[in-house]
């Protein structure tokens, strides 16, 4: 993305969305009336949603509220990096971009969660089927014209970045009544659970150390998978990958994947085993009290085992 000194440009909206700003300068001048950037302190509005900028940062950034992509609500970038990028020769690289907020529906969210969401984080929902995504760079967008200027303004950039990451989502929830916080894991474990929950027809089985595996056929994976997905975070950690003691195993044959849920010293871990790959260990941390991971998969196993026993007696 490349922003010019001026405060408006339709071509900039496309650059924000597509990540490419090469040859923007002429287009910026030609399209100055269609997209507005506001360099002055204010509360920004898009549809019925509000984004409030702190007074101390409002004059340092430019905020966009009109996009070709109807899913985006707001996008904010540092003004000085924008201006430095505009003066630089060659390709533009998204200088100054700090964050964006988008709104998607349930189907779009499901599709996102089934893949890598790098640079995108679910943080809220409303009561009308809307889900809110915090978009952020996965690389540094800080830019100045000289090394001296880079060093001089580093503190300003660091403060803006910290504000964007730590405060924007919390304040957006406060400033928009009717929104409630919602997060979802997007580690390998979260992606696996999302695909199992949202890709119809995915076969699976559940097992325990002390019992034979039982098929998940006839047991709806969605309520259990969503509890594990939205109710926990899974952080990859270093540790012993040798299974000791009891566990509940979730097997997905299509992906040649086995997930072992177990506890060590009162903490739940998940061991991820994929055929032909190195095993990985994750620490499961509940963000919702009723969704503790080991308890959920134990309940899931009990449901599948009861279903299997019922089917066996019916034959």
C-alpha cells in the first residue's frame, strides 16, 4: 500500500485491499474526491459502527472509511510513513499501515477459521450474525526517508503499534453497544477443529488409553468442536512428547492426524501427531469456564461410546 500526502484517493482503497501500490501517484490525484482520510481528531463512523482515536494519536494517523470491499469498516495508517512512502522511488509496500477492522458473516468466518488466519484475528460478534475481524500487518510497515529519521521517530511508531495491538479492540467493544467479545483459536489445533466442525462429512474417531477407538458416526461434531475452538487457546510449547497416563485421542483419518488430550500437573496439553511429520505439543488454556479442553473431549468420547454401544445392541 502507498498513501500520498493528500487525504483522499479511491486508488488508495484498492491498494489497502490488494496490498499493491505501484504507480499510485497519478491515480491519487485523479481520484481525490471519492475516498476520505481524516488527519484531525474525531470519532469515525461507518454504517452504525464507531472508531474512536485517542487525542494524542489522532493527528499522527490517517483513517479510511470507504472501501471497494464492503467487508471493511476502518483502516488506519501512520501519516509520516505514508508520506515517506509517497516520496520513495520504486514499488510501494504498505508503509504505515497499523490495523483494519472488518465485519463478516458466519459462513465467511467458518471459511476463515478452516485455514491460516495470519494477520487476522476474530475479536467480537453482534446479535445479528456479524463477526468482527481485527486485521494487522505480519511485517513492519514503518518507513522514513533517512536512517536518521527512522531512529528519531522509532518511539512514535512503537507507541502507535502498541496502541493498535493492545487498545483498539477493547475500545471498539466499549464504543459499540451490542457487541460482545469472541475469540477463536487458529493454531494447527484450531484449524483442525474448525475443519472437523464445519466441513461436512469429515470422518473421525475417539479413543482412550484404556479402551478401543469408537467411530464418531452419528455423533454431531459441531457442538464439541466449537467448544474446543472458541473456548480455548492452544499455544505450542516445548516439552516431553511421550504419552504417560490417561488421555483421550481424536483421530481424523483424512488428514492422517491424531490429537491426544491429557493433563500434566493439572494443566491440559494436546499432542499433535501427523503422519510423516514431527509431533508438536500444545498447552490448552480455557477462555471459557465450561469449555476446558480435556473435559470437552471426555464428554465427546462418552457420547460417541454410548452411540456405538447402542448401535451394537441394535444389530
